C-alpha cells in the first residue's frame, strides 16, 4: 500500500511539473505575442521620424549663415535663401563642407516664376537666368524638399537696386544606410 501511495505521489508531482512547464511556455508565448504587436509599428514610426528630421534639416540648411538672407533684405526672414551668396559659395570649393551637414546632395531649384531657362543649371555666366543650382551632386539616396524664398539684389533700368524674391525649393538628399 505504501508503494502505491508513493507512486501516486510521484505521478501527482510529475503532473504538477508538467503543468508548471506548460503554464510557463504559455506565458512566454503570450509575452512574445504582446511584444510583436507592440513593436510592429516601430519601423513605421522610425521612418516617419526620419522624414520629419529630414524636413527640419532642409529648414536648418536654408537658415544657415551660408545660405540665409539674414538682414540683407530688410528684416530677418526664415526659409529665405540669398542666391547671390549661394552662387558665390558654388564658385568656391565646397570641400570644406564635406560632411558638415551630414547630407549626400544639395540642390536649389526655382519654382515660380517659371521661365524657359528654369531647367538650366546655374553658372556664373548665366546667373540669374537659370533655374537650378546644384551644390552637392548625388545620384543615390532619398530626396526631401521644402519650399523657400530665393532672394537676390537686382538693378533696374534707372540703376536703382531692389530686392527680387522668387519661390524656390531646396532639395536635400541623404543616404539610406
């Protein structure tokens, strides 16, 4: 009789051990399922955050001292690019700015008013009758754009200097590492 009770006790202990293992496996699987659901949107959130940072970077570059209008056109302006400065910068070497902004490409395009020459690359010979200034050339990566004001000083027939502003777009290309 004692052996039979001993065997029953052993079976009860084994049943309890199997139940504990089964409950532990169930809780681990439920935890993994909850984690999968929780982190499934993490990649989408990271992509949206990267795009938002890229848009903020376009404003940061446009408002940097190398491009910004500053007080040259009256009051300080946000997202205003002084195209005279940009052309001077394009004429100089941009090697000092390699990796400065952490971008792979930088282009400025005139959007409005649209002219026949608006697709031509700007050089010192055809400026301002052009529509595109490429400062850093890039053929790979993701391009993010933002609208900006393109302002410059111009002289009319009476030799009066005035401010001329147009609508433009700054396009920043960054790599997808």
